C-alpha cells in the first residue's frame, strides 16, 4: 500500500544533465520525509515532478492517492507547495496575497480574511500586513510564502528549503508550525540544507546525490551506519593544533583521519573506546603541555553522515529568494514561468 507520497523510477534529463536518475520514494501518511543532498543533487527537480510542475521522462508517482501523470489537476488540489524561491505577488500587500490564495481555493471572502489574519499573526507579519510585499525583507517574504502554502490545509505538503534565509528565531518558530501541521495528520516532504532541521523534523531521511536516493533511514539509523564515536577537542592556542592533531591521530580508529577546523581551533577524530579512551587522550594532551578549552565524546551528527555518504559537507546558502534562481541557468521548461508555488 503506497504512502501519501510515492514515486518509482523517476528520471528527468535536461539536455546532457541527468537531473533524476531513477528516484524511488515512499512517504507514509502523516510523516515527514527529509530530502537531503548536495547542491544540484536533484531535490528541487524531485519536488517539481511530484507537484506536477515538471513531467518526468520516466517513472511514476502517486500523491494523496492520485496518479500524478494522469491527473495533475486533481493532485494540485490536494497539495500545498512552498518552492525554493519565495513566490509572492510583489505589488499586493501581505494580507492581500494570503486572501488571494484563499479565494483561489474557493474559500468565502470572509473565511479567507479570517484565515489570512490568523496566518499573519502566526508568522509575525501582522505589523507589516498592509504593506506591499515588495517592501518586505528576504526573511519576511519567505514567511509570507510559507503562510500562503498553509492557507488551506492540504493533506500533502511539499516544502523546498523552507527555512533558508530565516534567522534562528524564525526558523525555530517555523519548526513549531510544521510540527503542529504534522500532528494534525499532514504528510510532508521537506528538502533542506540544514541537517539540524532534518534531525529535528523528519521521521525519515532520504539522501540524494546525482539524481538517485543513496541512503534512506531515520536519523539514528543513518548515524549508526556511519558508525562510531568521535573525540572533539578545542585547543586553547592555535600553535598547538599540529601537536594535538598528532596525539589524536594516534588514538584514532582505523584510517580515522583527524578533521581540523582551524578557525575554531577544533579537532575531531573517529574513535572506539568511549570514556576510558577520552581520559587517555586528556592525559596525553596534558603530558604534551597542550591546554584545552573543551573536549568531549560525541556521536556522529547528520553532518558526518552527509559527509561520509556524499563526500561533501552540506553547503548552506544564505541567499534569499529570487535573485539566486539564476544559479541553475540553462534550459527552462515552459510549464513554469518563474513561480514555483502551486496555489
Ligand atoms: N530547468 C532546468 N534546465 C536545465 N538544467 C536543470 C534545470 N533544472 C534543474 N537542472 C539541473 O538538474 C540538476 C538538479 O537540479 P536541482 O535543482 O534538482 O538540484 P537541487 O538538489 O535542488 O540543488 P540545490 O541544493 O542547489 O537547490 C542540476 O544539475 C541542475 O543544474
Ligand atoms: Mg533545490
């Protein structure tokens, strides 16, 4: 029995670029799937295929029980989408933008007004509600775009990097909104570059690279697969980094290389041996006269998982909305003209 979002063998090529190379996904109803992957991995293309904005060359997809290729209109009525680049009408105010979405969904004018006011409050836009959206900051636009995706509560939602460009407070608030939404039964597919976000929100994670799902599991499962613990040390003096690195390397597991973050004076090495080993590391550093600001044992983070699977660190883009869309360049498909939001 396929879940609320189901895809099998999605392939999409743009000229020479094989953006999707056989993506399979299955998201059970009422759960959150976090789609992670480096830039250009195919996350947005997957979302666009599943939300009917783009037709895959091959494969099939069922969303909210409806065949995406056969009945795109019906799918559109059952989903909400917040695209990677905020799509709001610049010349309308925040309030008008939200009311317009309500009316597109055939809400009564009064109901649309009430819903718009609720969302403006929830997304901390009440003070700016009656200003044209073109006067909004990047973070405000992003919030307005997300609010627009929530005007009606569709059973299935897609959010492509929902919190890119939001400050930490707004990000946390959005997480709360998302949790509420999911506890109400919504199924969500979310892409993100913030691994902490996936850790926080996603029941299940799919890592994509080169248009394929290369790993799948809960955050804990993926971390367990990456394996082992790490000793993390922050040395007091920058000059001690090299010696500390030698010490850690001797305690490292297997080919356990020491990762050094110079600017933070932080060194990390995969180990086995737990607290006992940690005590030995501390003694050895002390013997060598290396003063430390912090030391600890930690489990792999999702960042470690991501790094070991894809060979890249997750790249966080702090660009905001429209301006960045040029990065994809190349061929544009005709179905989508700038707006990435199904309303
Ligand atoms: N309309 C298009 N025309 C040509 N190439 C495209 C188009 N859309 C996507 N691509 C290419 O397909 C690949 C996957 O792009 P996609 O936008 O899905 O990546 P992504 O995982 O969302 O990346 P990011 O993290 O940067 O948002 C990239 O190589 C991209 O350049
Ligand atoms: Mg993308």
